[in-house]
């Protein structure tokens, strides 16, 4: 198809010095369910294709249709992907929020709005472009039932024209979104070009914002953390997935559903697949199925969010005590209770760490990027099977549901670690080696990890009875005090062994830094930016991003080596700081809390302000 | 030679070469006379007679007296004693590990019809191929005598007074959830229990067996169907159940025409139902429900195979599972090939 490319609007002519290029933030305000996601991701992808570092954050309501929703698109030549607290440009399609949004625009910023909104523009210090959305739509060849959806394509056209977004890239983005379906691509692109032409003929650009092609995204990919996690799990040889729908985790299992037929066809038996996905009746059943499958020797997982994890508590305790491998992805949202289902948080850290009654310990993983979601997708199975224990991966809504520019996924760099599994002959060998002393819970190697047999093993010595009640090294029911204590103590040895296998922390240093920052997960993005800002103000910092629990000894070293350590996290109580205080009581006074929860990703500015104000004390 | 004379007689074996001992478990720690022990014995007898290798069976249970019993049979089978009311999900996941194994779940009336009602009904709805036995005594035994959901209305218990609620009928619940095999039996009728267990093992789908199993300690009132005396007095078998394995020759002459009904199962075995009093068609779901409703109104313990639908696809039939059990698949059948990663990255935009 021959692309029609508008020629560019009349420009009031900001001098190159005054122009703001590839460094600003646009917020789109629309009504939920109006199809704005398509318009917004089209712009996001077009900018990505122009080689410009870009990030998008969807701030949406827990609703299908009708409530306000926002999408923030940050264009950052320096590659900062954190949330900004101010908007340079606001595109308003929603009268309900029109007045409020104007307040967030920076002086000299821009307001584009649908001229169907008949409310006053209160700001005098910004550039204002009303958009005749209905007029443009009526000139476009759009089927009546799709008019509402196409309305958002009007702002794509006008904004692209104003900012100089390449229309070829817009077309590529549409082509990707509509999976090559020509009718859909053409009608949307038609509206975009009509809108752009209108802008060309009717607008005079009197704002300083421009985009210019870069080469900062060459070789990179764009993906959301949930898809990355699901794909990673498929590369990890996931064999059994049970899940129950919950925002913001659903798209993880859904991605697995989508890619399973592509990636997991059995190379040996034609027409067969090597992974099973079951939508369970609730989260208790989802984890129950996964625990059963893990016990049966499958790489088993479930994905959920806070309320679901609460329901999984009892089963996780059973898996811990019966030493059953299972992987649980918790894509965190705001709690307690139902909380804010569509807003991001890191509020399940202490809960996941202590989950269940009695003494328990869990392997926790904290992916900090889309790429790491993929990596932990497969690595979690290696850990769960090696250590014969649950692994809980704590992602969050921001990472999981938003599109991120990322390094490409790496193929797993080591073969699968299935751990200590005994099939028929292995069992004979070990019985011979140990003079007939194999027991399911017997620590033969001294690392706290016993050997396990799997159902289907036809060796008459292979079977054992798994139980959540007290058992000895041979799986027999026991209530003896010394047996109970011995097994629990051995489980602690196993948790120590886990440190040999869990991912090490990621550390970034600056020269002469006496300040440390500690974090987990997606706060990595604003922390990177905050550290740059602080450095410009003369405050050098080192940053340690924890990637796993049990805590590595290196973390204690890091805390010891800094005068003050700021623990940055998205929750009220400083949950990560609490756990660090328990683990490293000798350094407790060196830990400082930088925590808040309002449903939004942290901004670099807030982190920076917090550290500066606490430093000033 | 003298040495030959000293060789003891070889123990009796089944068609697969296993002795009865190969199916036994540890000594029971339940009360003397508990109905569950009788059921355990019939599980052993049924599996022995069927000739299934014990390693080909996985046992599952929840929590309660019933759920302790899987250690009293089939010691050579893997087993998982899980959480209260959550055995169905555990079994479902575990059975996917190796679809060639036979699942045997043992639960109680509290475990199934109270805390576990949701999981039970969803397991049934999915037609998960496994035998699901409810050892139904109408009382919580392990916590020392509270009302169970199947306790009859008006039942009096020492510490709890009179039960004022309608009982749950597990067979009706199973039928309402589209179960493909629903039967009720009585622990005091071991022959029927055994034949039904054998038939259940041959069924390709969920086989629900609600077995009235008296609790001699907390609920053995003679006027209740949950007691030995009451059960024996009130039991009305619908038919005589005879399981005929696939390989056995059938002598039609043994039965008078019109007196038996036969159902051929997925594996070629046959359930022969010999008419006793009235005609009964076990493939009529509505009739089964009506019959159970009437039995409840008249306080009758009707036993037998209430309903069977042998050819509905099981849960396994709905997934493209390889012939090789999933838990035997090597890495090269699980991890996508290295070349695929570039292609995948190209799809991420």
C-alpha cells in the first residue's frame, strides 16, 4: 500500500535552542473501554521504531467501560523509564477529568482536547489545540459502530503531525497491532492521515516539543513483563500451569496460552503438546493443582496477585513441608483486601516471605525488568526443583502490564536443573550405595536436599506417602518431638543451601559513595534516574538491587560499607527494610525507609526528595 | 529330593503375578470396627482381583479419619495426604504427571461435602478419570463427634444436641455436576463395595462412590442408616452388581434374560446388574435423581450403581497429551530449540 504522508504543520518556529527534543511526557486522558489503548500503544510503538527510548504507563480503573483512564507516554533520550509527576502535554478526550488535568501541565506545556468538551480552559500559560474530532470522523470512511474507537485515532494523527512522528512508523505499529488485517489497518490509518491533514491546514504549531529519530532502540524489543514471564516459563519447560483470572496477573497465563501451541509442540509425537494449562475454579484449586503436578514431577506453576496469594497460603505451607517444587508468580497490586486492583505495589513482600502457619521459609525472586521476567520465568523452575520447595516470584502491575523497551530475551544459558530425582535404576543405584538406606526425606548429601522418586516409577521400593502431618526421613507418620525438630532443622539447612543457587544482587556503584540504596523489582527505573539527579547535586550513591531471598551475604556487606542505606519500596511499612532488619540486625541502624504507596509507580523526583530531606536531618 | 519337599507352596498370585500382600498397607490405627477398615480391605481385594500393579496406582486423600486410611492399603503405591477439602485439585495436578496411572481418592463426608464441596464438584464436572470414594459416616470423628454435612436431620449427638439441617446427598450433588459414574454402597455389604470399586477403576472418567461407613465411636445409633444395625436393616440394593473383566469369557446362560442389565465400559469390561426387585436403568440421570429424592423422603438406604455414562471424554481426552507420560519427557522435548529465540524476539514489538 502506498503510504500517504502528511507534509508537516505550519510552524511558529522555535529556535533549535528553545526546542525540547525527545525529552517530555504526554498523558492521554480517555474513557475506559473507548479503544484508547490501541491509539496509545500505536504511538508508543511508532516512537520505539523511530529509535527513541520511550515508556508507557497505563493508569486504568477497575472497570470495563466508562470510568476515566490515563496513559502516560514518556519520551526520554537519556533512557529514563520512571514515572514523571508533571505532564508536558495532555491529550484530553474526557470531559469528566478535563479541569483537573490542566493543573498537571508544566508552564509552556500543551493541551490538546476534543472540541466536544465545552468546558473552559483555565490555563493561560500553555499552548492549546482544540481538535474537531467529530468533524474529522464524519469525513472519514469509518463504519458507524467503530466511530467511537476511531475517535482516538484523531489525536494520533494530530499529535504525530505536531511532534513530527514518522507516519511510516505509525503504519508499522498499526500493522503489528492488527496482525496484518488490512481493513482494520486501512480504516485506522485513514483517520490518522485525515486528522494529520486537518492539522496541517488548520494549526499553527506554537509549542517547543519535537521528536527526532535516534538509534537508541536498535536491537531492542518491546514487551510487557507478564508476557515475558510466561514466555520464560515456556522456555523453562513448564509442563503444568493452573491459574485463576485476576488483575493484574491474568495476562501472564493468557500469554502462555497464546504461545503454547507455537513453542511447545512435542518434537517427537506429532500433534501433541508438552504443557497443560488449566483454568481452575479458584486460586486454592489453582495452587492445589500446581502442587500436585509439582509433586508428580512436572514443572508446575500458577500466577496470581495478592488476594489469590492469600488464598494459596495453606497449600504453600503444605508444599514447603512436603518439599514439593512449585512456582508461584505474584504480580502485585495494591492491598490490603481487594485494594486497588488496577494499581501497582510492592506490598506482598513480607507476606510472601512469611506465608503460612508454623515456621516456613520460601525462595523469593524479584525480577527488575522485562528481560529478567523472562529469565526468572525459566530459572524459577530450576530453583524449585533443585531445592524441592516453592519459589514465589514477586513482579508487579507496572512491570507486568505495561509495555517496556527491553534488551532481547536471552536463551537460557544453562541446561534444565531437574534436581535430585530417582527413576527406577537411579533408585537401585542409590540403595546399593547407601546399603539400602534411601528415604524420601533422608539427607544423604548433607546439603539438606533429599532425593525424591516420582509417581509412575515402577521400582517396588520407589513409593512413599507424602503428608502434611509429622513424618520422619522415610515419610512415616511420626509425632516424636526429636523427629519433628530434626526435620524442621534440616529444612533450614536446605534454605542455607539455596544461597548457592539463587541469583546474586545486582550492584551499581559510583565513586566515593557513602550512601547506599537498596531495592527490589521495578523501582530500578526511577532509582536509576534519581541517582543521576543526586549525583548532579553532588551526592554519589551506590545501588544494590536484591534479586532473591534468602538474602545473600553480599547484601550485609553492602549495608555495612555505607553510612546510610535507603531502602526504596512501594508499600506503607517498609517491608523490605523490615526483612533486612531481621536478617542483618547488626546493621539495623544504618537502614532508612523510603516507602510510600498511593497506587502509582514511584517517581525519581520523590525518591530524590526523600533521600535529600533525610540526609539533611 | 528332600529339599524339594521343604519348599513352601508358592503364595497365590493374581493374573499379573502379584500376591495379596503386595496390595496391603500398614495396620490401621482407626477404631476397632470402623467402617473405613472394611472399605480398606475391599480396596485391597478389588485391586488384587483387577491385577493392577500397585505402582500403577496413586492414592490421594484430604483430612479426617477417612483420609488417614490410605496408609492402611497399597503401601507400594505413591500417596499424597493433602489438605482438608482440597484433595481434588491435588489429585488433578498429580495425575497429569503420568496419565497411565490410576487415581484413587479417599475422602470423607466433611472433607467432600462441607469444606471440599467446591473442589469436589469441579473435579466431577471436569470428568477427571479417577476413583473417588467418600467414606460417609455422617459425623466428624477425628475432632470427636461434631455434625457432618451428611448427618440426618434430627440426629442427636452427645455434645451438640439435635441436627436441625437437611443433609447433603453426595450422590445427588455428583449427579447435578454431571458425574459419569455415581454409586452408593454400605461398608456392611463388602461384596457390593468390592464389585463397585472394580467397576470404578475401569471407568474412564470420574467414578464417585459414596460408601456409608459407620463410625462406631461417635455415630452408631441403631435408628440411623449410618450405623451397622440401621444400615443393614434399611439397605435396599437396587441390583446385584457383578464386575466382569474384559478378558473373562462371559457365560450368558448364567442369567435369565430380562433379569440383567449390562454396561460395557471403556476398557471392554462389563458391569452386570442383576435385577432384584424393580427394573432400574442406570443410564437415566433423571430417574437416578428422582429415585434418590424418594429414598431420602422415605429414609431408605438404597445402594447400587445409580448412574453411568461410559463414553463421555475424560479430562485427559481434552488435552493433546503425548503418549509418553509428561513426567518422563526429557529436556529436548520441553525446552524450545535455541533457534526459536531470535524469531520470538522479532515478535516482541
